[in-house]
């Protein structure tokens, strides 16, 4: 791990700050120079989706900061905090190669959570940020504390990095909606950008958790994207505006693949968690889609023990 | 009400911003000039305690911003939001006279709570900040949502004002502890100052709510300060370190005044809400005081329907 904090920029090398105080000095110098700062928060295990965000951020801002922090507060005790992929050396190499990253913030858990952090919610102490009304549907049903963890860590990171713009991937649609509401409600002077989901050639949404998939799993992993795309297609034909009819082909595709995997005796199960059609502003489920109502068509599917999520937008360009 | 936003400083006049965007422009200009900013958040109804904070802030910072905002989120439906004293004209005059205030931020509820704000907690939408572990004891018992309201509005105000230093009065001791923890946990680049409680000549802690007291109430209103001072005196003599013994004279004073008011047939009641001796860091109640343990000796008393609070510090100079 190359910690070259306080190093001058240039030569393809990127300063890496694991000290918040040292990062703040670096940031202050940019401010003195009147430079704009773009920010891409990540949990590492960078893929082409992240690097796309970094490159796009660089087009809009003078300097791009990438944070790498696997945030304990957004994992439940039974989830994959310990197993979450960590790969700093290759992340660093990718960022150097991108020629778009001015600094890496790699904060310590102890600095990010001065009051300590336990995965046991009942025991958690310290300051938490919660966006009420947008945190407990969709992804917030199986993970009731997830968006509190996200909103809290993003607030902390924003306070450290003080970016002019922050860049998120549309793949985490609810996260985009939650963070945008948080920026608005907390009056943060930050412009939020939610960029389109990066996809593999066959359409699979890029995700750090795709690494968990065996080749056999990977073969069928596009089922969710195919399902929500089929539903979007129904809307675009104008044949119906009723939820049940819109989602019918999506359910069919997932059912079909689930059966296939079972019939072929593959050593894993496919299981639908949910399909959802919600209003972009309220995240309330839609029964009858309005003519120009902006909506998110999304879902989650377990392939083996790996949970894949994906979404497409209806009547909207950016979340 | 004098809204002279965008006015140049000087001539004893102070620009008043009810638009957050206009304030941000003013703030940005100070940043360009490299000036430090002190911040005194208030709910208006300014008294000598507030003005002392403003004057002290001016000693430590190039420019002092005072906000006046009666925050709905820290009132319960049965509390005095509508009755809370509002007196902008005299507040403005006091700030001009102080010669220490560079700008007044007077934000609109609709800008501070873009998602709207209702006093009914079950219906509240939008982003809230909560400091777990410090918000539900002492003042947080009768007012379980109070410190969530405080932490939320202070976060918003900090994000607008972006001060280098923020100034609070020790009188709201738990608020000082909560805000200091919040600044630390959310990694806000702000130095917190908690200045000693301003008192009337007879010792009564200054408070906007003192205006609610009739002359007869005002006559006996020092009972809480006398009570906690007597308890502090016990500690300082070194006679005991046990809670019960320390608080005994405090309970006695309050009992005596309560009885007096009753016996004299005065048209109001005095009622002790609580006396408390807590550790400064954890706000946990202390049974046996450690030799150099920093502590807060505090209490709340109803005089008629007006609730007075006060505190003194043990083994500590500043909260």
C-alpha cells in the first residue's frame, strides 16, 4: 500500500491520505488556488463503473478526490463486511491509469467514527444522519439501517472533502435519491450528479459484488437486467400503464431462469427478492403510472448467496 | 423588520439575509478575503447572554454571523413554539449597538426544511441528525425529540454559515455536549466554544423565557441557582463524594421555596423537575464522584408554567 500523503502531484502518482488532517491541508491549498473539486465516494474494489465516474468528474471539475472506505455502519451483523472485497493496490493502479484522480482519501475507521462503531444497532453511539420517508422501502426493507449508514458516512465524507460536486452511480438508485434529498435538506453547498449505470457487454450492471459469482452464475446473471428492460419495453409500447401488466414479463423472465437453473441441477439457487416500480420523488410504489411520471423500475435477485440489484429509469434522464 | 440584504457593511448597519443564496454570496466574499467567521446561532429574543457570546466571538474572529431562527423541530406539539418570544426589531438594535455583528441570518422555515416540517414526529419527513447516547437523558427525558431537533438545525446552519468557530452558552449544558459530539462525529471543520452562563445580578441565569415570569415569580426564580450552588459548595468542601449527600442541600432549598410560595398563597406553583449530577463526557448519572471527575450539576424547575434550567460545572472550565 503506497501512502504518499503530502507528496506533490504529477508523475502519474496520486497522494493517498489516511489522515484527515493532512487531507484538509491539501484541500485548503486547492481552495486557495480557486480550483473546483469533484468527489467520488467508493468502498474500493473499483471497476469500470467507478472509473467512469472518476473520468466524468474530471471533465466537470479541476481536481477529483476518490475516497475508499468500507463503511461498517451500512452493514448488518449478518452481512459481508469482513468478506467485502478489498484490493487497494489494484484500485490505486486503476486510478493512476485513469489520469483523472488528484487524491485518494483512505480514512481510518477510528477517525471516521470517533465514538466507535459496532454493527449492533442497539449499542451504537454517536451521531447518525437519517433521511426519513426514503430509507425504509425497497432496499431499506431487508436492510433497515442501510441508508442511515449511507447518509451518515456520506455526510462525514462531504465534511472532509468539501466537494463542489459529488458523483454517484445510478445503479444504486435509492442511494442517489436519498443522498440528493440529504444534500437538499441539510443545505449542503454541493451539486449532486448521478451518472448512468456502467454495464458489461451483455448488460450486467457492474458491481464489486460480481466478483462473488462463479462462471455458471455469471452466465445467468443478466436475468434481472433483462427482466426490468422487458418491463420498460412494455411501458414504451404504450400498451398499458398498470403495474401488474408492466411487471408481468419481468416476473416471467425471472421465473424462467429460476426454473432453468433448478432443472439443470446447477449448484446454486436463483431467488427473486423484489421487483419495484416507484415514483422518483417519493419512492412510493406506483399502481398506475402517470403519463409523464418519472419512475424507477428496479429489483433485487439472489444468485446463490450474492444479491444483485439493478434499475432503469422511466421518463427521467438522471436521478 | 429591516431586510437590507446585500447592503455593504458599515455605518452601524448590519445586512440581514433571509435568502440562503444571498447569504452564501456574502460568505464567499469573506472567504476570498481570507477572513475568519464566528457564528452565534440563536432563536432571537436576545438578552445580555447572547450579546456576550457575540462580543466574545468578535474577539476571536474577523466577522461574526448571528442567526435568528425559531426552530420548529425542537418543539413538541404541546410546547411554546407559537408563544416563543419574537422581537426582531429590538434584537436588531441590540446587535447594532454591540458593534460586533457582521451579518444576521434570518432564514425562512421553508428554506430550512425543504421537505416541510410538522411537529408531529410520526409524520416528519426529510433528513434528521441524532447524537445517540447523549440525547435521551436529562433534558431529553421530558423532551425526547428536542436534541434531534437541535442537532438537525445546527447542522443545517453550520452548512450555510460555514463558520470557523461556533459559540454556545454553557446554560444549555446538554446542548453544548451534544453539539460538541456532533462536530467531532460528523468531522465538521469547526471549533466549538461554550462560554460561561450570563447571569442577572442576583444569579438568575439569563434566558429568553425569563420574560414569562411575573415579578412575584422573578423574586424567587433564583432558587435553582442557589440550589445547585449549594451542592457545588458541598463538593468543594471535600466533605463527601456521594451523590445523595451532595444533592441534599439543593433539594432542601427547592423544598423550602416551594413550601414558602404555597404558604404565602402566591398565585403560582413551584415544582422541581429534576436535579442531576452527570459525567461531562457520557452524561451518565454519577453515584460517587471521582476525585477529578469533570461533571455537570444541573436541574430544571417549573415556576408557574415556565420551565427554568441551570447548571454549574465541577472540575471543568468549559463544556
